[in-house]
């Protein structure tokens, strides 16, 4: 019986679409589930019970309906990765991280032995997690070396800075007008903005554009945008921090309104050159010190990754 | 004039200098005495502290020896003097001593665990006897390994399928991955539960089954206290604490399957363990009336057998 490849993830945390496309091109049977877009993915999963399935996921292993909706209210019905593994007993389960700053959140490493393969973006993660699960290094999935820039590189200093706004749910709850009011001290300095691909991000893009902010579409590849800018603004705990840092860029983190749990010390330890601003109003673009480093981010090896998934 | 000076000098030498010498000598003497006295005080204080520490260590050693020899009645005043240390030693001693297991206990343990061992790799931790491993082997696993306690610190021995390790060094061992972990001895659970289960969660592929002493009256409360001391002076866990430890160290679902002679087969117990990882722990706060109940007895404990699953059990995925 022919194998079905199930690609599974949540909204902006689903990073597997390029691999899905490649497998479709190769004539494989694939199902793609973004559990936030599909209203009831449970029924789709249940149909796979008893079928030969290879599960490929970038979702948090334990993010089930209840724990997710506690943070992000949604009408979608879905299973956690652990529930899917338990239900369909896949032939193979493969995990890609969607967050380079924190590939696994607290306690997830205890569950890694439920997977068959961890496709690591690189060190130090390969060494750390290989003790729990078979690990292969394939580079960072969001960094494609053959990508061509979709726009010309900007030169003016104000155009060289971009804010990848994270913790978007906070601003979504706050509303567009209030959010602009809060963020204006930075946005009015000519800093471009890219929002995460999330429900409601389109409306924010339109509103901020009308206010004169240079917005990049949420669908754009973040790593590509990082490569095209010199100063990268982040907030909260975001994969962008590591992507920018390992790309050798001057990286700023705005701590106001963001939540870090107990991870602030980890950030400071892992990214010693990360520049923190406690308040939005403290940020002055011309005064940001340049702290660039040698880039170490490895581009994604699609062929290698696909061979690990298929074979 | 010269005669006058000479007379004054003579008078000074004769009458003043001795007095001065006596006075200064007395003064220095007193000062030194004071200094020495201070030093002695300090030394005495330190000796006293060292003596006190030595006495404490001797007491703990005596308590340990008593327990190791099997005379572990908690009536001994030593236990009351240093309860925390004594309880710690008690648990280490318990796992080291490996009390004799009755055949009925072993049969009962395997009767009540609803787990198919066929073709699985199984590790039996503690029990102090090969009988658990024999009983497990009869259930058709592909491999049975035993881990037993040795009193020699950091000593790691292997004898056939048995690995000997000092209990608190278990986390330092490099493990293979096991499908099923059996921990039939409650003292091992008492030792390992507060110590991240010695990292066994990451090496358990499917299920951990363990026996534990649990407070009889805190079953479904979210009391922050991890443990009580029961009326035998032993550590007994708060049920919720034990579940939380299991959740934290890699088990999605935890169910109590057996309590002091009674099988547990109800949905309520399953609900208590329904796991909510990212937000923390969703523990049903029920039966909290005990707090106001004058009859509440802090010192009752019961033996329970828990089954902790790595994956959600399919029956409860809605």
C-alpha cells in the first residue's frame, strides 16, 4: 500500500510547505494540515487510522486543543502531535523545529523518544538532542540558499532596519489603533515591519501601511528579509532572534510588553551581543551600536531532508 | 647643677621607673590576656560547632546503621532529632536493604498492571530480588534488565542482566531506551520522584509503572506540599505532586490503577491526569473539604500503583 505523507503544523509555526511541494512534485501522496486554517482537522486525521502514514511535523509535541486555546482562542478542532502518534501509529514520525531560538520548549525533550527522526538545523542542537532521538543535520528550513531577493537592497539607514513583530496576540487583543499608538515611537523612525502570518495580520498590514509604515507581507520569508537588512528588531522570544544573530546581523530585542517566562537569562547567555531596550521609547535608530558577527546559519539542504523522510 | 640632675635621674630610676615598668607590664599582660581570652572564645566556639557537626554526623550515621541493620523503628529519638536527614537515609537504606518480597506481592503486582509485555524491552528497577524479573520474563518480553541498588558510592557493576548502582547515581548511568519501566518498590519511587526520576522519562519509550506511598487524604487536592510524613515516620507523597513529577518528566497521562487492595477503574482518575502541558497542569481540585475537616489525619498513607503513559491512551482522545 502506498504511503501517505502527513504534513502537520500550526499557523506561523507550520514551516513545511516547501517540502510538501517537493514531495508532490515527486508524485508522492501528501496531506497538508495547518491545524489553524482547517476548521476540523480531527476528522481528516481519524481517516488515516490504519493507513501507512509518515508524519512530518513542525508543531509543539504537546500542544493540544485545551492548552492551545487557553493562549489563542480558535474555533478549529485539532489534535496534538502526541495524540496523532497515539491514534494513527505512523510508520515514521519526523520533526523539524520551527523556532531556532528555542527548538524545543520546556519538557519537550522528554518526549523526543516518541519520534523516529529529528532533522536538526545545526549545532548545538544536533549534539544536544541526538541522545534522545536519531538526529540528522539538514540546515535551517527557513534559510534557502537559492532564494533570489524579491526586492532591491535598501541603503538609507532608516531603510536598513526591520522589526519582526512577535507576540502578535498581544497586539491583536489590543486592537490596531492602540497598537499603532504604542509602537509609533519606533515605527515613525522609518523602521519597516513584518508581522507573523496569523489570523488578523492582513488587517494590521493595511492599517499600518495607511499610517505610512513600510510593511512587508506576512507571507514573505523572514530569513530572506533578514539577509537584506542590517539592523533587526525583535521582541519577546522569537526564532528571529537566533536567525538574525546566526546570520551575523546587529540584533535588537525590545522587552516592553513581551513575556519571557524564565528565559531571559538563557537569551542573554546564548546571545551575548543581543541589544536590549526595555522601553519602546528608548529606541533611537541612529544610536544603535553595530554588533555584527560572522554568519554561521546553514542553508537548508532540501534533497538531504527529503531522502531522510522518504527512505 | 650636674649633681642636681644626677640626683633627679637617680630618684627617677629608683622610684618612678619600677612603678612604670610594673604598670606597663600589667597593662600589656592584661591586654594579652584579653586577646588570648578572645581567641580562646573563638576557638571554643568553633570546636563547639565542629563537635556539634560531628555529633550530627554521628547521629545520622547511627540512624543509617540502625536502618541498615533492619532495626528501623521510628521510635528512636535520633529520628526526631534530624527528621529530614533520617528520612533520606531511610529511603536509601530501604532500597539498599531490598526487603524480602512475598511471592503474593509479585503476582499481585503483575495481575493488576493492564500492560502487555510481549515483545517489549523491560527494565525492573529495585525490588531487591530476581523474582520480579522472573515474573516479567514469563509475560513474553524481548528482553528484561534489572537495576538494583548497591551501597558502594559511584560503583557500577554489571552481573548478567543486572546492573548495580548506588541509588542516587542512577541519573549518571548511560541507559539504553526501554519500552516499559517497572518500579515495584515504593522506596525507589520516594527516592527518584523528587530527583527528576533520574532522567528515566527520556529513556522510557512507552510506559512506567510504579508503586508509591501516597497520602491517603490529599488524593485530589492541589496542595503545594509534595509530601507528608506518615504515622510510621515515612515519606508519603501528595498524589498530585507525584502525578506532576511524572508529567514534568515525560509522561502525558498518569492513572492510578491500584490502591491498597482495590483496583481503580474509573474515568475520574483519568480526568485528574489529563495533561495540559504548555499551560502547566490541569489538576482537578476536588475533595478539598479535608482542610476544614477536624477529622483530617495528616499521618495516613496508602500504597498505590500508578501507570504513566508516554502517549495519550487512545480511549481518552475525544
